[in-house]
C-alpha cells in the first residue's frame, strides 16, 4: 500500500516533497538538539581523552594517540574549533545534530534507490524520530560521526552499479577512510568490506577505477594517521601502534567479568576483581610506558590461547552474554541518564520492535532477490557489520554503545519491514 494513500501529507507532488523533506529535517534537527541538551556535558573517560587530543591538534601539534583512540574524532573537534573557538562543546553538539540529520538524509536517499516508490519515507521517518542515535549528538564521542560514515557507505554501496562509478568509488573511499580513523575497532571489518568490493568490481576496467578512486578517498583521511604514527613512533600503520585488546580477550575467556559500566552510577558494580588488575596494568603502561604494551599484548594473547582448551565453556558463555548485552538498550544516554531506570522497559520494547521490523524487511528483500543476494553490496554490508559487532567485538566488550553505528542499517531495513506489515 502506498504511503500517500495512508497519509495524504506525503504526496508524490514534487513541489510538496520539496517542502516536506526540509521541514522534517529541520524538525529532526530540533529534536536532536533537545535530546542532546540532556546528555552529560562533563568530560570524563573517552570524552576527556578526545577533547585533550583535539586541543593539541588545534594548537598546531601533529599528534596521534599511542594506544586507544583514532585521529578522526579529534580532527573533527579541532576543525570545529577553527570556526567556533577551542573547547566550544555547545557548538560541537549543534554540528553533531546537523551531521545526524545528514545521516537521516542518506537513509532517505538510500531507501529511495533500494525500494519502490513511496516506501523510502518509512526508513527516513523511523530514523528521524529514533532517540537512540539522537542522544549521542549531545556527547563528545565518536558515535555520531561513525553513524554518518555508515550511512554514507550504505548509500554509495546501493549506488555502486550506476554510471557515475568513479564518484561513487571516491565517496566510498572517503567514507571508509573517515570511519577507519574514527572507529579503530572497525578496522578489520573495513578490510573485509574492501576485499568484498574488490570481488564485486572484478572486471578489469571496474577494478582499475575502483582501486584508483577508492585509494584516493581512503588515503585522504588515513594519511594523517599513517604519517603521524611514522613521525612519532617510526611505524607505517593506520592503527595506533600499541593498540591491543588482548587483556580483555583473556578476561572474557576466563572469568565472569560482568557488565562493563557505561553509566557513572554503575561504575565498579558487579565486576570481577580480575578486571581491575588486568586493565589497571594496561592503563598504567598507557600513561607511563606505552611501548610496554607490546609485551602486555604478547603476554595476554599467550594466556588466552594457553587457557582456551579448558576455559572455552566460560568463553562461549561470556560471548553469548556479551551479544545480548550489546543489543540490550536499558538506557538512552551514556555516562549519566536522567530517565534511567524508569523507562528501560520502553527502550527494550522499542528495540525488539526495531528488530522485528528489520527481520521482516531484510528477509523479504533477500527472498525477492533470491540468488543475487551475495552480489548485493548492501545485503553483505548489513550481514557482515551485524556479525562483526555481535561476534568479533563481543569477544572483548559488552558496551551497548558498540551497537549504535549499526542503527542506520537497522532502521533502513526496519522501515521497509514496517511498510510491508502495514
């Protein structure tokens, strides 16, 4: 059933669409400013680290983090400071609200290409009014920028067979380059996506153009990290040279670690004492002797494999538990949530409905395409990102914000599913 028959407001008239779309985008922007205003504005943990690195870049220092954080988000903050002043986090929140509205626009355009006629309004509206991504526009963290990258990548993947392939390959490179240095935990997922794209563009002419224009795009952003790591640490690599998750991998393979705290009020509650020991060692080396993390990585990687033969039941149990926790939305905001735990039930029901609509939309699309699904970049991108977050990242964490970058894809397919169920 067409949307304009159900809701006459959404007419196929071009003049009306040109009025409706900007109006909804402005309302979505205001919605994000409102939700973002209730987020915790004090800088702690990762927020403080990003702000500190951004100030160094803003003041002319060519700097990269040794161990935990990519350069993408500090570069974004420093760029914002150029226009609005150093540490003007109010301006950063406004810019992030605008960026998330552009993510909604990418979803609108993606759905318009992917689905028939007026169905594209469903994913667009579902994303525009969702609170889960909107609240992150109010905090100094990478999520809004990562969501934008995922939304852009989805759009370019859907457009990959169009005539303007060189621009599409360039757009893919730029989006993936920014994502790589913004969310370093997605690095290996990006490697898989690139290999898949090489397979998709396997004809000689397409592959040549893909390699050239995609490389230009991805190097436009990753070159900062490559040059920074070589200048400071004498290594040619994109990731921080001493980045490691081996301590967490060892912990989740051997102990009932508990839920990793994302709210200040939950910090230290229900966690295994071994976590403080292993992560205390990590943060001491991080602050005082970063090169010592090479030995730290070898030590805990060895212990992981050494103990896995006997500890695999604990590892599997923790992995399944972490999967559930990552997708379990008990609260909207990170660090401090004014609504927690009063509305946890509503957030969980909303999440279940999203996944119900997602399953209907995604399965319907795959069944319609039958044997062509493996050649559909957006289908493979959706499956691989969901699997990467749910399995690979669940090996070392159970933070629910890890799942937030998947929401553009979740709501793209959920919107399609909702249109079918209606």
